[in-house]
């Protein structure tokens, strides 16, 4: 099983992108399960996703990287046991630190020895429209949130000014020189499949 954790700040487009990614995998014939932290607030609920053919589980309020670590571990294990997906997509809250979620996941085999083989990576999502504002105020947090990503999806390229995209990419590459920054629009799907091909499909 391959687990992708979608990390990124509030409103960066994680849920929209998650649905694109799920669709891309489903079209490639893969069985996908989705685990989200708080979905109600964006007007897409578990029932909608279920009706579109996703296996969706919603965690209770709280942040999976801190107070809900045990709930996350149990949920990941139960989803795997019950659904046996090839791909699991996890969207934590926009305030979560994704490396902490990976740490929590990496403890599952000790807690549940029957869990089985898996790989986990972090897909970092950024919104270049508001990136400059965020890093001016919360640069340390933004860097910490992107840390450990195996790739970055710079989202909203359908509306982002070129100058802000350049600023965002430069800021990231200055701190993570080896990371690949993919330009995507979760809204219209541009670039998503190409980016995913790099890591998985
Ligand atoms: N123009 C544009 N808007 C986008 C894109 N992706 C997401 N959005 C919009 O950005 C807003 C936030 O998107 P979400 O997918 O809810 O973002 P999120 O990161 O899941 O947000 P939280 O879970 O609240 O942190 C919504 O209004 C989306 O429609 C994109 O590629 N282009
Ligand atoms: Mg969301």
C-alpha cells in the first residue's frame, strides 16, 4: 500500500487536489481510500465523496499530528483491514506538521504487527497567491510544514500571477534545493497527472 499525506496550509487546495489525485488513481485502475481531518467546512462531505466512489473516512475534530495520533493510527489500520486499498490519501488539517503524521504512521506496525508492507510520502501543497503573505508572517511554520515533502505541488496556477509563482518557487528552492516543484491547478486538473507520474502511476 502506498500512502500519500497531503500537507499544506489552510486553504492551499488540499481537498480539491486530493479528489483530483484520487480520480487519477481510480482511472489507472487502483483502489483508493481517503482519510480526511475535517471536511464539513468546505462543502464536500463524506457522503458526496462516497457517492462518487471514494472510500472515505472522516476523523473527529482535532489535529491528527498531535491530539489524534492514536485515532489516526487506528483509522489507517482499520481502513486497510476493511478496504484493502492500494492507495491511501490522507489530508490532515492545514495546521498539521506532516512529518509528525508520518512518524505516527511509522509506529503502526509495532502497534498492529499484522499491518503489512507500505510506503508513505508527503506531497506538499502551496498556494502561490497567498504564499508571500504567509511566509512574511509565518515563515518558520511554513518551512516546517513543507519539510519532508517528496514533492511540492504549487497549486492555483490558473489564477496565480507569474511573479508570485516565481517568488514561491524561489523561496522553496532556497530551503529545499533538491525538491521538485510542480505547477498544477487542482481546479481544472492541469499538471496533476504529470506530477503524479513522477512519483507513482
Ligand atoms: N483558482 C483555483 N482555486 C482553487 C484551486 N484549488 C483549490 N481552489 C480553491 O481554494 C479554496 C480552498 O480549497 P480546498 O481544497 O478546500 O483547500 P484545503 O487546503 O483543503 O483547505 P483546508 O482543508 O480548509 O485547509 C476553495 O475555494 C477551492 O475551490 C485551484 O487550482 N485554482
Ligand atoms: Mg481541506
